[in-house]
């Protein structure tokens, strides 16, 4: 199992539409992933007294069975996925690919 992470760094002049991201963009990508997507999740960062300040404003996680199929989805739908980013933010996302160990 693998987990693709897309995180948006906290930026002073950054804009971010949480509603669009959580209800439109992330589900669209999960739809493109199809049966390869085991689950997906959106997390909104919070500031908490006594805790370190968050580094990211928001992040999405996509748990998938196949890295090969994930890459094929990006090859097929990447232009549409990346073009949609400007609809909800002006922040360049940070992407990470993880192997799920447990």
C-alpha cells in the first residue's frame, strides 16, 4: 500500500478555498484513481496553544494499492488535475509519495 500526500505550505499572502478543495478537487482526483484508491482524507491545519505553529494550511492523503496505476492516472488526467489547482489556491503544493508500512 502507498500514500500520496499533497500539502499546501502556509504562506503570508496565500489564498485557499477549503470548501472547494475538500468537496470538489480531492473527490475528483479520487474518482480518477478509481478502485486503486482505498481511501482519501483532507486535513485542515489548526494552531494550538503550546504546540508548534503549523507548516501547512491543508493537506490531502490518498491511500492506493498500486503505484503503477497511480502514475497511469496522473499521466491520463494530470493536466486536468493540475489546471484545477488555481481554482482554489495560489499556493504551490508540496507532494510526497510514501510506502505504508503498517
